[in-house]
C-alpha cells in the first residue's frame, strides 16, 4: 500500500475529506497565515499554528517533502496605529513582536517553515498584481482614490466560504477599507488604500495609483504566489480566516493567474476559554508568556493545544492544562521505566503491542489528523507495557525497541524527547547522595531531613530499581 496516497484531509471548499497528493508528485507546498505583529500572539493563534505544525510533521512522517511559507503581517491598521502612537518607525514597532513570535515557536517546539516573508518585503509585487487586475477591469479606482476588487467580476466568489451572497448583497455598495474582520462586508474589497495623513502618519508607499499602502488580503496572495507559485497544494488558517480573508485571497489570485489558486483548504476551529470567547474585556485573554509565567512549560501547552482534533472547538481551561501536564508526566515516567528494564531474556509480547498500537496511531493520523485516537493508541501502549514491566515479562531489548518507537512517533508529536537534560543544582544532587548513604546506614532521621530539604528546593525523590532519582515538583 502506498501510505502517502492514503492521507486524507478535510477540504473546506469541497466539504469532504480528500487524498493529499502533491501536484508535482513529491513536494507539498503549504501556505499558512502567520501573525500580525502588533502584539504578542495569544493561545488562540497558537492553536492554529500547532495544527499547522502537526500537519507539516505528519506529511514529513509519511515521506513528503515540504515547502512551507508562513507570512508575517507587518502592515495593517493595527501595526500602523501602534507605530504612530509610539512615534516610531513601523519596523521599530513591529520588530520586538516578530522576535517574540519566534521565541514562542521555540518554546512550543513548532518546526520552522522554509520561508517567513514580511509584507513590507513584497509591496512591489503586490503593486504588479493590482496593476494587472486594473488592466483586466476586475479592479477599479474608487471615489476615495483607493483601488477596489469588483466581486461581480469573479464568478466563483463565495464558493470557499459557502456564503449565500444574494441574501447578503445589501452591503455590496459600501466601500469598507478597514482590515478588521468585523468591519468587512460582503462587498468590493480594497486592494490599495489611498494615503490618509491622519490615519497613516508618514507611513506610505508610492504606486501608480498614488501614495498609499496595500490592503491586507492582497499581501497574502502576493507572498503565496511569489514564493510557491500558482496551484498551491494546501492553504491553512483558522476558521475566522475563511471569510473574508481567504475568500478574497482566492478571488485576487485566480483573477491574476487565471489558474486555480489552492488545491486544498484546511482550517482549524476556534479556541474558547471556559466556554466563552477569549477577550481582554472578559479577563480571559492569555498569551503564551502568561501561561509560562504560571509555571506551565511550552511542552505542557503544546500538548494541551494539540490533543483535540483540529476541526473541533477547543475549550481551554486550567483544569485541562493541568491534565495535559499530568499526561506528559505519565509519558516521561514510562520512558524512565523502560530505561530501567534489565531483563536479558527476549520475548515478543512487547513487540506485538508496539506493532498493534503503531498501526492504530498511523491509521488515526491518516484519517484527517485524528490526533485524539492517535494519542489513545499511545496511552493504551503505555498501560499494556507497564503491566509487562510489573510482571517482569519484558526484556531490555524490547524496552529499547519501545523507546525507539516513541522517538519515531515523537517526530509527529513533538513533546516527548525535546528537553535537554535538566540542570539540577549541585546542592540538591549532593543532598540526594547524602540521603542514599544515610538510608544505607539506617540513619533515617537524617534521611528524612535531607528529603525535606530536597522538597523545599523544588524537587521530589522517586525510588527506582537502581536507587533513586530527582524529579521537579
């Protein structure tokens, strides 16, 4: 069986699962909508980026080559407003947030894309696209001097988002120039915003249409086409990107190239917090930095954002985050148990379990990235092999084979074998050695005193067959 050809992913446009087959036969070209760098990204953003990371890792696991582009939006209403408010250049305002974003990717162990273009680097190409759309009479100059895309000239408008355009057409005559989702209407949308001194300060670019700046939607179309060409294999984002952003991207790109822009659209569902929409006004708005300051690791947060199917709404709760932390620890403890196995006599019980659960793991991922079922296969494996360890029915060779399997699937999961060996303070390590000696000499009072000292330093002692080990509380 050609396992690559059997990977099925839900296509937003066709509303059905479809096989992923690269157009060129070997390399999947993926465009993923990245952050707008006016602030720190929040956990809702990272739910989408984790989904995209899972997709990337799964495709690689099944043998595909990947070329991924994730844009960095540094031109929009919010970035310009922020720069003007602080009286600094656009670059000075956005750069700290760009750097923070890449720091967050490292904390969450999100694999790097091949390209991270900034919108400001591709304005010339955006202008070329707009010029051609104007020449084709698909775009026109409005009364305010801005350039608009005429949706009436694109017969497939609305096919991606499945909107009933006729019933929503009352907004079609309005000219909405804001990048904000809630301020967009189903209407002709802006490609180039004419310069407004009050709104834009001294931030503008020259063009054949006059001073101004690109609209948000044209930015992604330009970067996608320039770096990946037409007929992109997969375009990802959150469900809030479907309309108007991705609908408009599609209209612009296909009108420009006269080719199909994207073969497969994939979107992740919303993240909510305690059953409510996340917002600063409700006090339930969290960035990655907020959660890490509460003593949760990037690994804990990655697991929490990963373990629900990407097309189901994720309800974030701190109880759920604590459960994620517990699940991670269960896996790490299992790895340590495997490393402690010393039996030499080889058997086949563990091999059979690994084979069975690997098949379940793979089948789950091939079915629209069903990560919940994939993880259940891993925890079933842990339970069954722990029983073998308890009964001394697993050999060292089998244990090592199981660890090898976990390392293999962690290329997909990305949360097991990621941390460097913990740098435990020497004073704590010395206290453990003294406690071991005290117990050997039956000085239990001293042993208890040292145990309490270690606990006060933030560590607990776990007994293992070879002695004892330290683990952070």
